[in-house]
C-alpha cells in the first residue's frame, strides 16, 4: 500500500507573482500621479488662458494697444494664484482673419507653454510639454430682447460722442465725467394739428416712439408698443450702410435705402406704456434687461403722411436705464440713464456683422 505524497506549496512562485503585481500597481500609481500633475497644469493653464483672453478683448474697444499686455497680466496673475509656473506666455492681437495686427484688432489670442516635470518617470522622461491656446473675440450684438420702439435723434446722440471713451464703464463709475453719466430721453413728439409749423416727429424731445411691428402695418396701439418695449421688437432691422445724404423732406433719393433701414414713427405720447415698460424692465431680476437697444434715426430723412413719419436707421446705441429715479410723470416724460458699450461678458444675443454700438466678448477657441 502506497501512501499519497502531499505536494509542497509553491511558495517561491507566489512570491514572484506578488512582486510582479506590486510592480504593476506601482507603475499605474506612478502614471496616475504624473498624469494627474500634467492634467492639473493643463486645466489651470487653460483657465488662465481663457480669463486672460477675455480680459484683453475687453480693451479692444477702448484701448487696443493695451489688449495684449492686459491679457498677459491677467493670465499670469491667475497662474500665480494657482501656483502654476510657465515657460512661455504670449498674447497677440489679431484681425478677423487671425492675422496679427495692432490696427483695429478684433481678437486676442493667448498662448501658454510649460515643461511640466515628472517624478516617477523622471528616468524615462524628465518633463512633459503642455501647451494651451485660446482666442477671444470682440463682437457687436443685438441683445436677446432686440430693439425697443424708441428712436433716438441722431443729432442728439452725436452730442454725446465726446463720452465714447467712457462707454465701457458702469454708469456710476467715478471715472465717468458727470455729463457722461446721464442722458435723459425726453418724449414730446405729438404734432400740433393747430400749428402747421409743428410737423416734426421729434417735437421738443430727443426721441420718437416707433411702430416697429412691421414697416407698412398699422399701429397696434399702446398694448403692442408696451410689449415691444418689454420684450423687444419681433422684426429684425438693419441700418443704412450708405447713410443717405440729407434730402428735402418728403422726397426719396433715386437710390432709396432698403426697407429694413426704415421705420415709422408712432403718433401720440404713450405715458402709461412708457411708465409700465420702464418699471417692468427695472423690476426684472436680470440686470441686462435694464439695457435697451435704441435705433439711431436720421432726422433729415423724413417722409410724412397720415400722422406718421418714415425715417431711416443710421445705427444703434445701448442705453442703460437708471432705475434709481423712480416713476416719471407729466406731459413730457423722461427716461433717465446713460449710454454703455461693453455690456457684459455674460451677455447673450444675436451676433451681427455691423456696428450696433453694443459689444460683448466671447471665447471662440
């Protein structure tokens, strides 16, 4: 009778397998640590790149020469705050074709590069190159709510052109001169049927009420006007790129502008809708609703008839309502506020290819 021999455990093989698994786990751990550091650098560098490009693009409107230095300063500050170093940090101003320029640039590109050191892989590769790039564009927009049924006398607006350099600031910014903080929009456009000389759609004010539902349709009255003031006109309007020369009132030139450049004035002064419209805008939790897009109208180009006038849009302006003045009353109501240019990096609206007078900056790369 033979006795069964119990095999000895393969202790050496198990030890080798254990060491091998440990080395594999160590390899993955080292990869995770080094790649984690690389990803941290990349994420922080991208955030710094984006913030720098946006900050620089804000300067394209008022001081293009400072756009690139501003972008670099903001990006560097962001990385220092996150304890991130860099080898290369460069900002460049570009035109719309992405060509470097200092003359009327429209974009800011920021590039950041850094050789991120490795720790576990140092013998194989002492560093990993990380490079990020981003571009922000300054773009004119029409705010989401569109145009309001108020037309501003271009001549009245032109008197504020000396305030252009302050349009990017908030209305209460102490750097704004007092005359550039307030511009009252005064309404008194009713024609006097007993006074033949009173045939101006502007009256004694600097604005006119507009019928903006469509070019040839009749007015929808105060309710429609109020809706357009609160929610914006549903009709898209362009401006007259040719800017018609001064013409004799009541006549069109041979080369009449496109109808999209024309609007009709609204008869009467709608004090109630104006008051309710301003109150509604001011009570909105969205502060951007306090900025209204106002068409700039050509007072020298008018065609009158049936109590209304036809005039052309020469451009646009962004007007920020001053909601601290309270309600207005009287026969000649006045909206207080001032003109702005850069409305917000968070402003959403339909981009346009022409200068609306209101801008935002957006990341495009």
